[in-house]
């Protein structure tokens, strides 16, 4: 017994979306409610993409800004951030400089220094591709008047510790949770790096 089948007619017949999704009624997909659901799903996807790729800023409070500069720029070799994220988030609008782009304000030193000092306090470094480190003053001295760097983010201190290890600096981990370690610089200063919880 031989059954003849014509495959050419199947290959040449036009296929529609309904042939792939027979259980999905197309009239409900293209209705007002269907379009709204598709738009909400697209919006949720866009928000997820934005939030996962949004830049991060870690802040570390230090007891001496100049010693911190020597550590982060000299020993840890962190590059200075080209555009600190306070420009990205436009912090200057909160201090009364609305309507003026802060990148243009840097060309006029007499006016910008008076206005921008509050926003520019501290040091800005590029820690990773989409992550910056903001160093500010405000930490108290540690035991025996040693320098102290305080951070609220565990991940930030882990990245700094990794940088300390790869640069071959002497360090001693005192505690893992919360992370607390000591770093010795080339001038035999001991710098305490402490995570603050709570």
C-alpha cells in the first residue's frame, strides 16, 4: 500500500501567527487590554534592564582625606572618575544652581569654586566599569590614632580588599562579618577598613 503526499503544497502555503499559536485568540491579543498588557510587560522589561545596569556609588568615610588620596591613588592605583556620578545625578540642582550644566561651570573657576564646593567635597574614583567610589571625610581616628576608613557596604569593602590583595600590600583580616581589616602602607601607617552595620 502506497500513500501519496504532496509536501510542496504545505511548503508553499502561507503561514500565519495563528498557525503557531492556535490556542491564543488573536482578537484578544490586539484588543485594548491585550495591548496594555504588552505595554506593561515591555515597561517592566525596560525597568529591569535600567535597574540592573544603573551606576552604583559606594561611599567611604575617612579620617584624613590626604592620606586616603595617597592610599587610593598611589597604592591601590584607582583611576579618578572622569565624570563623577554627582554630575550624572545632577546634585547641583539641590544647592541652587538650577539650569546650569555643572560640566560647563568648571570652566569658570571664580564662580564655580564658590558654588560647587559642597557638591565636590571628597574624592571620586572609578572602582569598576559602572561603579564609583566616593571618599569623604567624617570618620574618627581608630585605636592608637590610626587612620580609619568606614563603609556601610560589604561589597565595597570586598572590592577594596581584592584590590589590596592584587597590589601586594600587607593586610590582616580582623573580622569577616562585618568585614574589618587592616592595611599597612609604605610609610608604615596602619589603616583600618571597617564595615558598619545597622
